[in-house]
């Protein structure tokens, strides 16, 4: 009952007008093909990945697979002259075994979301095929060969098709067999083959507007901007799923004595991780202290898998009225401290291709009067994550920022008093998603944790969060 993902990366980019095929250009610290493969590599329902590439880039693709240590990539295949042929090569390379479902995805759609992949896979439980699609914002016109409008179909019935497209393996193999027998080679995609031979209904699931296909040079500019402003939400994981991925891993937490940091430390311990949690006695403003602390952990454990920094301060500070020492302190703790942690951690995370998680705030998108030093530090931290993740990408190190909505922590209570708890996130929820992030291949991203998703996260987690507290 396995799920296979076939990623089509065989194009040479004629429309892209570049010597480098678009799937191999670099965006946000990684190649486009790496961003795309990461999403399927990290998806819990995907079991195997086949990469179909142009013959001139076969060895290069194998090097990319080795460098990233992809565990699910089982084959790197040389593609054909057309998309249809390349897709067929990927499909027929599957010696059925336990594979029942196959996904076909364009390598140049790096913004594919975990939820869309999930929805396509689950749709195959009821339908022989499924695809992602979105509403068209534009009116679509049908014209003659002389560019005269012939028809304007109702927009509500016209969707823009995306990938992944999913199929029951037997059905899509049959479609390709029938196409071979007919000599048909002009299918625009695999769903077109399904329709041509009447092999069953194709279920449409909701795609996403940001699941763009990089086709023209301007798309690179758009993709680059999307990486700068895009935030992500993680599909929740169960306690058992988290434990299976994180058990026996070594985690170091700075800012772990209260609030979110404390909740992360408690949950990590219950997941069977080796947790080294430090409070204000390890001043993140002092690089030497952080470096020595990590060295001591490494000496004891012989490895460090993850480093999380939640250390921060929040104080009202109107620039005109606030002492410069307080302003400097907020910048030092909230931004320079995070940079110190990252700089000190790099050498220890190379061997494990580890993960660093920092914490930003919704105020990073727009400064808030009275909290300007805090806001600008958080904005700088996001910019730092985007740049630093690129610097360490060759080591396989992932660097991300968690962006929780308002959370009930001692720091928040000290600054805003007793707020209505029904509008605040529980710190345990932020901890669940923070540790969830460690199980992914995401890097250079801002990951949102939202109050509106709290109940779904708790339901999926499947444990009583109230037990995740100090006894």
C-alpha cells in the first residue's frame, strides 16, 4: 500500500532562455529541485521517490541526492523527449510490489504544500485519479486560429490545473499502454490520458495560488519574492509520529526555563529525546558562553541534532523616551543572541545535518509603536534566517523561524497582564509544532502557529497536553 512520487525534472528550459534548466537554479539557498524533493521526502504518506531528469544532468542529479542524503529517492531515471514520455518512464519503472498509488509532480513547482499532497493521496482511496486545481481569477476566452473570440465559457466551470496529479498505479499504467497502442504522444499531462481513454473519474482537490510553476524568467523573480514573504503552516503530527522521528535525538534549548522553551523541553523529554535545557544563566549575548555550552554537550553526547533558541525579552520602549541601554539590550538579546547561537551551533550540526529553530513574532511584518526595538529585532531575525539558511545549506543544516500567534507565557503576562486565555495559544501547542518542524526538511522559512489550528493540532497529537507540565 505504498505511495510513489515521480518528480519530473527532464525539461531543458527552452522557454526559460537559460543555459541552466530552471529546476537547477538556486532560490532561497537551495536548488529548485531540492526544494521540491524536500517536500516529498518529508511527507509522512510518501514512501518512495523517483526523479526523472534529462540525460545531460543525470550524474548531477545523483550528486544532489547524495549531498542531501535523501532516503526516499530510490531511482534517478533518464527522461524522454516529451513530458508524456518522461512520465511514462517514471511510472513503468515501478515494479509494482506494494505500491498502489503514484503521484506525478513538476519539479519546477517548489511551493507545493504538504496539505495538497495529502489531499491528493487520500482522494485516491475513492477515485482512480486526482489532481490539484485552483479557480481562475481571469475570464478565459476561446479563440479561432485567427485570434477571433469564439466562446467565453462560464468561469465557475474553469479551473487552473496544477500538480501533483495522483493515480492508482494500475490505472495510469493502463492509460500509457493504450497510448502506446494508439501511437498517441501529445498528452499535455497524465490526467489527459485518463480522460482520453475513459478510465474513470478524476477527483479535483483544492490547490494553492502560490503553487506556481517556474516557466519564464519573470517567474524566478516572483518565486524569490514568495520565498521572502511566504510563511508555512505544518500539518500536525501525532505523539507517536513525533516520537518515531525524534526518539534518541540530542536537543539543546536556550531559553528553556520558562514559557515556550520550557514546554519544548518537557515535550522533548517525553518523546525520548536527550534534552539539554538552559535558562538565563546561559546568556545568549555572550558568544563564548554559548559556544562552550555546546562543546560540553557534544563532549558528553558525541553529537548534537537540534538547537532551539527561545531566549528573548519584550519591554515597552518608545524610542524618544527610552534609555539607549534598554534599546540596545532588546536588540542584543532578541537578534544578536540568536545570531550567536547559530554561529556557535554550525560546527556541531554539520555531522548530523541538523536543524536550528529560532523564534520571531507577528510584529516582524510591521513595527508596532512602543515596541519598535522588539519589532525591528524580530524583522532582522527573519532576514537573518533567510540568509543564514543559504550559507549553511551545503552542510544540510536547516534553519527556520517559528512565528506563533499571541501565546500565554510569563513574558507576555508580565507585559500585558491577565488577558482572555481563550484568545491565546497554549505554549504546549507551540512546542508541538516546533518539534514537528524538526522532523521536516524545510529551511529558510517562517512557520506560523495559529490559534485557529489549536484544536486540530491537539486532536492529531492524541495526548493530554495538560500532562506536559512540570510536576
